[in-house]
């Protein structure tokens, strides 16, 4: 009986594309947190 194995992908750790994606996500999260902080600061300034 023959067995079928799916070909394994060659995934090298720390590929440049993955690093770019992770860096982009980190920057996006940082920008979102800064924006939320700015909105809170602005609304707090309006109310008092």
C-alpha cells in the first residue's frame, strides 16, 4: 500500500517578508493606540 504525503513547505525562520509583516502590524497597533490616546486627551480637554 502506498502512502501519500503532502510536500512540506520550506519555511525558513525569520524570512524578510514575515519580518516586514510583523513590523507593519506593530506600527499599526502603535498608531492606533496613539490615535485613541489623542482622542481621549482631546475629549478630556473639552470637558474640563
